[in-house]
């Protein structure tokens, strides 16, 4: 941590509401003062070069609504990541040259002041007035057919097909479409190596069952096989909250969902039902869920949005009670279902996409999230018309396994979609961000600047009076 960023002064949060216990705990101020004195005063390692300011240069690639996902990957093999969102990919590093890899057919009609109608490209989003949805919710990049050219996986509206598009190896024209899975349910399915075999799987629910779908990598053009891990509990296609992470620390990723976690067994042969551990992480359902040791005590904790269409961002500290795994809730953004600013004054709703990524290169994972603006239209969700903010929250670990998330506003006129991706692009150490949503398609280039301590301190978020 010290090699890049000092611990922010704002770390000295005074009070923390422990919601699970319903009590207000006091930070050990003496300890914090000692720590800060060590960090900011006497430590010779902290010269001006250690004060880094992170800012993000925004480029809006599209103003239309083409999809709610976006990602980065090198599609033309020039060594520079390209950006994928909706039916388009944009050539990196400047993303000015756009290619249509499947037909961009969506249009909508907008009534003009004189009563006439105008047809606009894209789905009806922030340029329109009515609530509408796209057919493109998540994008992932992977070379499915082992020809050395990365292909594009697109997950559509919940309950619809997942398809992948075959990279034409530099040739012009639409990419060949291959059906992967006929029904992909849940609002935060993902594409990651759940099984630990070194190859990614589509983690989702399908037709009422949690599970994963994987291609036969020897026959990649064939539809993928779905492997159930739960009984048919009739999980609805619009169920919110899903993730993969190792909760119990046995090295195997478990499946996280809003009401518990499914423990990956030693052997997956024969598609066994995974042991279920019920825990109500959120009654409403959030977005992408992660298992990560937030407070550094050696036990993985769970990070989740509290309500994809309401308020709240929380992490659940894993605690062991008589050897059993349970969790204690900590709020990053208040889970009360109304606008309640956190200790830094931050509050926003529609927390429908989350990324866990080390934004500042200190070796500790941080959170990237924001508001999925107009997710249910311009009058759909609470606080719908407030700014479409995009934030990163720096995780700072404190004494006695405390953890704090320091908010940094990236932008206030974009937000997230159902996916937000932050990954190395313009430089390896500090991830850039990409977003596709109802406001358009966005690229945020991460810029880092060394500053003097005073300037750095001025830029830190301030604690508000509690
Ligand atoms: Ca390929
Ligand atoms: Ca596990
Ligand atoms: Ca922990
Ligand atoms: Ca970090």
C-alpha cells in the first residue's frame, strides 16, 4: 500500500454502525492516530512521490442505447485492447474506428415538439421517454474455436439465448453467430472459471435451476451443456444477485446467490447437487457478488449490492460460530431503502453492476460500481432521476481487522449498466473502465498523477458530520 497511496486521512472514521448487532462501535482513535502519525509524519518512505491522484478521462463512444454491458479485449491482434458494447466493437487504443459485428437493427420513434415522429437508432434509453430494454446485457471476450482470434460472447435479456460471435480473422462483415445456451436466467450471470479446470464457464441459472454451462472445447460450435448444481427450485429469470467465490476457503469456487451459497464439492462428476448454505445476503437481490477477504483476517467475506433497484452496498464479514460459517453485515452504502448518505455523504440507487478489482495497484481489491440510470425507466426506481454516478471505493484495511471503503467519484453522467468492467488497457497497473447503458457507451482512461501531500489531501473525500 505504501508504495503507491498513503492511507487517506479520512480513514479515521469515528463510528461504524454494525447492523447485524444493532450497535454503534467506536474506532480505537488512539490506534488510528498512531497509525496516521507513522504513515504521514515520520515515515521516510512517504515523500511527495507517494501521493498519487487518480482521475479518469472520459470518452463517450455512443450516445445511443445499444446494450447494458461492455468489455475490453484484443480482437484484431495488434496487442491493444478493443472495446465491445452492443453490436459494435471499437478499435483501441483510441476507439474511434467502429465495426458492427452483428446487425445494429434497433430503432425507436420519438415524438417531436411539432407532433411529428423521428426515428432514432438504438433502443429507447436516455434519448427517449419510454422504458425499454435492449437485447444485449453482458459482453465477454474469449477465443472459443482456438484459431488465435478472440471471439465475443453476448448474454441477452434474462431468459433469452446466450450466443457467441466468431471473429472473422480480420475480414469485413458480420461475425458468424453460434448459439451457446438456449436459456440464460438471472440478472447477473457471469463467465468465469467456476470449476477450476482452467477454462471459463457461463455461471447462471437456467429454467429454474442454478448451474453452469460450458462448451465442449473440442467441438466449440456445438451448443453448450448445462450442468445443474441446485434442485429445480423454480428460480425466476429476473432473480437478482449471483457470483462465484470461495466462501469456505477450500480452494474451490462456490456459487453465491442472494439467499445463500452453494458449496462446490470435491468432484463434479455426474453433476451432483452442491451442498446449500442458506444465508439471506439481501432480500431484494443485488448484482455481481464476490467472495474476498475484505478485512484481512484470513476468511473470505461476501460483497454484494443490497438492492439492484433500490439502495445499498454491503459487505458481509465471515465469522465462525462453533465452526459454522455465518456473516455480519457492514454497510458501505446504507441498505435502508431511501436516500441516506454514508459517512462520506455518498448515496445512490440502482446499484446494478459491481466489479472487484485493484484500482490503485496496492495489492488490495477495490470496488467499482455506480447507478444503472433509468434501469426501469424515468419513473421506475427510487431516486431514478438523480445523477448517473460512477464510483470506485478504495478498500483500506485498519487495525483489528477493520475495513473502510473510501469513495472516489469517477463520473456523474454515465453510471453502470448490468455490467461494469475495469481492466488493464492504457496501462497495466491502473485499470481503465468501460460501460454500456441507457446513456450510451463510455470509456474511462485511468490517469495517475504524483502530487504534493497538501493537494492530495484536498482531493480526499471528507467525513460528514454524523
Ligand atoms: Ca476465435
Ligand atoms: Ca469453496
Ligand atoms: Ca475476512
Ligand atoms: Ca487497491
